[in-house]
């Protein structure tokens, strides 16, 4: 029998997850389409989330989750939901920044590099190749960025350790020379496979640079020079995940984070 706790792990030290048969004070908000594929609602004190065929979830204060699952669920779908959508929403709720990017630390262990870009541009492939060269993977597809709380950190903002398994498309598996048959399949709409990495040596790292991968077809002219200020903020903004939820929450710091990240951002063509 599968243990649900094996599929709902989150990379937070202070998170509490309560799986129950009946949620506390669960009420469907007015105006929610009963036929919608999934919905969320922030009532000022908590976030309510409904995922058909999976369950209902209540989030409080960014560190507590109450979970009521459907009777028959696909546990790989549950795991994928926690590792992507729920992880991203919790990061916003904690007044931190979720960025669609890979995060790595060089073999010298000096600062983190974030690799942003649209889906399929090559973030995970680049991560896998760098990992094979001795880099440490701190996050594959979703980076949790927060303000530094200690003077020992050399930057104002840090990358926290997230999910370190790299998710590769079939062509990426072929490119780096790994057999798909030897890799676990990733639940989701796209065909992807897990490429396991060793556990990261760092709980967090100061962010030294941000690289934005751009396919040549996206732009006629690609500026390789340092991209700063408003141009960098505009370039990074599309990679803030679930930004509609961020806008609904009070006192979030998304633009403050982006302004700091803009000072170390570089666009590179693939």
C-alpha cells in the first residue's frame, strides 16, 4: 500500500502537512465555476484550492497545509502538483519569489547561477550537462528565491534548495546520452524523464548571476551585453510562476526581487 506522505514532501524546513478526511471550515466561494478544471481562492486569511480527481487543499500562513484527497487518485499526479503548482503558491504566500528557472552552484561553490527561459529552450539540458561537469544542482525547474537573513551571505537575495531531480525531454536524454528506459517517467502533459542528481551540498546560496536562454527565433538581434534595470525586469517577469496569485496576496515583494536580480542578468542565445 502506498504511503501518501511519500508523495507530498516539500523542500521547506518549517512546513506542516495535515492529511484529513474532512477539511476545517471548507466553503466553496461565491462566483467559482463548478465546472472549472481547478480553482483557487484567497479569503484574506487562507488560500483554498480545489483540484478535481485529486483533492482539496487549505493553505495558511505559508507553512501549514490541510489536505483532503479524493478516494481514488494518481499518486504521481499528486507528487507533480506538490512539486510545481503548490510549491509555487506557497513561495508566493511566504512573500518569496518563485522563478521558472534552474539553479546551480559551480564546483568552486561560489554563488548560484539561475538559468531562465521558456519551456523547451534547454534549461534542464544545460543543468544536466553542467552537473556532469561537477556543478551542484539546487533546483531544476522552479527556484525559490528569498531575502538573505544573515550578514554571512554576500548577496541581498539567496537561492534555496528545491527539487533537484532534473526533468528531461526525450531529445535531451538522447543529447546527453542517457537511456529513457532507465529513467522514471514524470507525470504531466509533456513526456519527460527524471535524471537523478546527488543531494545538493548547500541549503542556500547567494545569487551571483542570472542567465536568460533565448531561442534565435524569438529575436532578430540578441544582446550579449549585460542586461540591467527595466530591460532585465521585463525579461525576467514572464518567468515568475503563478503571478496571478502573487497579485492577489498582500505585501508581496516580486518587483523588489526582480529589481535586485536585474543587476546580474544576461541574455544568451542557444
